[in-house]
C-alpha cells in the first residue's frame, strides 16, 4: 500500500459531462465600514449621572424556609 492516493480516475475524468450551475452568495461577510458601525455608542454611558437615579427598597417576595421547617419536612419524609 502506498501513502499516495490513486489519481487514475481523476486523470480520465470528463469535465464536459458536468452540468452548469449558478451559485448565489446569500450570507456575505460585513465590510470594514460595517464592522466599525456595529460597535455600541458608549458616549452616553460616560456622561451618565448616577444622582438622577431613584432609591428603591428591595422586598423579599419568596422567602426561604427556616432550619426548623426543613427539619420538620425531613422528619415527616422519613416517617412516610
């Protein structure tokens, strides 16, 4: 066995039997101009005034169970 591929079929290949096809590029890569314009404009972030923000209070809506409640559930599950 040789490490080189067998090219005998390629040498006798008849290109005239191939059909003509039209290729259509659907997804083109962006140009350099488009790449530069895709970057976000951070000018407003630099001039943002934190003092205009309103203070809020965080409310806990879904509290976690206490250690006692967890222990009670474990004991209940062990009995059943």
